[in-house]
C-alpha cells in the first residue's frame, strides 16, 4: 500500500513540477525580502555603455546582431553598495539586474600555490547574486575586479554570458545558444557506482521540504598550470575561479544547498597531471591529492579532456578521500570567445554527482526506475555494472530545456535551462544527501569588525569576531608575524600595533569548532602611509612656465586632502585638478631662485603625513629668465653678478653692443640697499654685510625695467 501511495505522489509531482519550478526561485524571494525591508538600492546606470565591435569578434556567432558590445566604466567599483540595480544597455533597450553583494564570509577561503606560498583572499573582488528586475524566472551572478567583469544572466531566453574580450578590451553580452560551436560535454560518471533512490524523497515537491539546518558544503578547487599560464597571473586565477564559483554557488543556493569556497590551490609550477582521458586524469588527481581542505574537491583544466568525471555518487563524508574528487574541463580560454555558462554547467554537474545524483537519462527516477528525459544517447542501467543501454523506455526531450544533470546540451537537444536548476528529483536527492551527511560543518558566517587603521603604537583598538558559532574557540594572529599584539583570545580583544611595520597588516582569527577550523581575516593599515607608497611624477629640471606633476598612490589609507608648501619668498603657484584629481599644475614665474624644494603633505585618518619632496633645479644657467640679463649665483653669499646679454651689431665688422644699465637692490620693505651702474655690461654687488633673506633686484635698461628675486644666505 505504501508503494502505491508513493507512486501516486510521484504522478502528481511529475504533472506539477513545471508549476513548482516557476514559483520557487529562492534567489528571487531573497531579493523581494530585501526590498520589503526598505533597504535602499543603489542605481548603477553608467557602469556599461554601448560601443561598436570589431568584425572578427562576431565570427563565432550565428547572429552577430544579437551580440552586445559594451564599454565598462571601472570607476563605478569604488562606489558599489550592498544592494544595487545594474543596467546592461541593449540594442533594444536595457536589462536591469537587482543584485545583492555576497556576505563577507565569502572571503573566508584559503589560497595556496604549488611553490608553497599562501595568500589572503582579495576582498577587492566584488561578487553579487540576484535576478532580472521583476522577473521570477531569472538568475544572475556577477563578479567585478578592476577592468574585468564576469557574469551569468539566466532568463527564459537562455543563459547569457557577460565576459571580457581581451583582444578588444571590451565586454560582450551574448546568449550561449548564439555560438556557432556547441558544447559537446560528456560525463562517464554513470559507471562509478549504483544508487537506490527512496520514492518518498523523490516525491518532495518543494526545495524547502528537506532542510539541512545551516550546514555548508565546503568546495575545494585545484587548477592545473595551464590555467595560471592562460590567465597570466595568480591574481587573475583567483578572480577567474571565484567568479566561476560565485555562479556555481548561485545555482546551488537556489536549490536550498549552501556551499562555501574552502580553498583554491594554484599550480604555478609544472603539475603532475598529463592525461587527456578523464578516467586516467581523475586517477592521477586521486593519487596526488590525498588530503584537502573542504568536503568535495575538483581539478580544473583548460586542456581538452572531453568533459568531466566524478568519482561516484557518494562523495559527502566518504572516508575514502578519492571518492570525494572530480575533474572538469573549462571552456573559458581567451583564444576564441570566453564562455562561463558552459564551464559552470560542467563544474555544477560533476559536483552534482558527488552530492548523489545520477544523470536524468538514467533509469533510476520517478520511483519506478524510469528516466526523467531522453536527452542522453544511452538510457543508463540502474546497475552501473551492466553496460547495456535502453534499460527503460526513452521519454521525450523537454521543450523548455534540460536540467543540470541532463545531456540536453548535446547537438539537436533543447539545451540546459539554468532556471530549472537540477530539477526537483535530482535536487531532492542532493538535499537529502546534505541533510544526512553527519560530517558536514555548520556554515561559518563570521567576520572581523574594527577600525581600518592603527595609526599609533601608543593606542589600542578593539576588534571583534562577529557571528561566532556556539562553543567555538578563537585564537588571533597577524601577518607579518609580530606586527600586532592581542590582549587575549576572546571574541573582542584589544589590538596594539607594535611599531615595527608600516603599511598593510592582516589580522586573522582562527575559529575552531567541533567540526573544523576556519580562518577569518581583515586587512588594516598601520602607522600611516609609508614613503614608498606615494610617488610624485614630474620634471625636476625646470625653467619658467607650467609643469604637470602626478601623485601616484598605492596604499589603502584614504587621502582626504593635499597641502603644498613652497620656500619663503617663492612665487610659484599650484592648481588642481587639471585632468584628474591626482594631477597638479605648478606654475613657475620668471626669475625664480634655484635650487628649490617643494613639499607635499597629505591628510589621512592618521593626520597630516609627509613630506614628499620635489627637488627643483634650473635646467640651464639663466634659462628661468626670458629677458636680457642673468644673475648669479643665486642664492648669493658675499656677492653676485648682474650680466647683460651682448649682441652683434655687425657680423662683417665683428662689432658688438655692450648694454649699459643700472640696478637697485631693495629689501622686502621696499628700502633700497645697493645701487650701481654697469661697467662692460656687468655689475658686481657685494652682499656680505646684508642680512640673510629675500631681496628684489630692479634692473633699468633704456626705459625698460626687469625685477628678480635674490636670496642672500651666509
């Protein structure tokens, strides 16, 4: 009787699942709840703008007219808030995306490279998740870093990629259905072990019917060296992997399965993985990776390995580490068109097997060992030891697209519809696996709060770990080691800078629960701005005129103002901005005194800091004057000379004109101190009896008058 009851439930479930899918978008629900709380949304309407594209860019698309080419204005990154409305301009209008920033605990992952280096997560990478505005049949995941954006936008029309085309430096927005080349991803995981699904679990009609009570599944990613070589830098690999993970995690979050990024291991040196066969490559990965940080792990490569492979359907809490691993081919090289949706499909699919799901064309579903769809070429036998096909009737292919565990992406099929996620039956299996995995740990959403600066070793500040799991212990450390002292290992110690390091210091709290140890970090600045983090770029050999100087700053402490100081009596002026907030024009009038030192001080939360110096010297003797007389030395000690410019009157007779002029030296109050007439075109002034200071020299020549400043120094 119970079996009949379960079958009836399944019949009802199968008939109603499309309706349930349309109504149960958990990301959309979160966005609506955020709006209902009255949280202000920041409108980011100028982040992207339409630009023209190069002809070569469109050759990979069936319909180039449906490819959007965009310019990204990266200055918006400095102003993005937690809840944003992002506009994507289209030829037919605009797409508005409602996006929530991920929690700060997203950045609690570890990063290690094959040479043994360890790094802290780059929190300048901004990750968002959300939906198309007012569209419950949509999903969005977008990540930003400097001049690159990666995004996935899912609607009923398909899976859209927002990616950077490095050849042109522009971003493109396109539907992956528009690509000439179609994904030919194959997965051999049906040969890795049998399953026997409970009909009652399969019949659950809501993603919320099976709860895992705040449990997170930690995911470990390892990248082959080719990923590092293709992306070009470690920082780029981190952005690439975290951007992919953000999209994968969005799909899992919409299934009511919480994941966390546990670790990224990057091969920057030659790796031990050589095979192009997924089965052999998985075995190489299993042999090499006998321990890892996380619950499930995956090796990523750009090499053509034919798709992906998971060790089986029992990855969670499996005591055999090798059964918790998988491998995936990436489709994101810049050689052609970057494509994240295919990569996300492969990674989510292989992890789906480790969560317990078979393919949707396997004869294991619906409570009667039949298939969900007929997209696969082989209707897989419930017993993977039996390699025959068509062990159950082949259903039709879903007109609205297949789910993540299907083969509906293959040629001639309707494609994968990320709006459908994993589908209710595979999703129920995966949710049930998480709910019954007794080794999984509570999601740790802890973050460190406190000031961003420790300016003086004379003062201490409180730093607090928020959202600490009940019963967890805490220990504190800093990098560089010994830069800070901590009063205790409580959740809110006082922290003191020990004065040994200027610049950036990272505070780390190690949170140890009964299940695991999680590292939470926060970067702060100590001691103000080090001299080497600010540089003034510009000329040091000058005459009179305007000179442009650029202040380049590489630190994290915000600068709120600039103050320029000139020597006493110096008439140069400074103006800002010229073409950018960090550019300054210094105007040097004729007859200035050289050498001179200009000082720059900056205003920061740690007070006025500086000086940074510009040492100015005269480009050539007398070049600071556009007129007929040179004065030297200046500054003067015991004496200085005023020399008039001699001119040829006749080249043929070789005669010259020796200028006759007079000169008066005034103090700063306008009192004449010295006066003389020229002899042979020059005047010698004795200044040994004059007080130190700035004087004004007035030169009279045939009714014309010139003035110079003279600095007397003894």
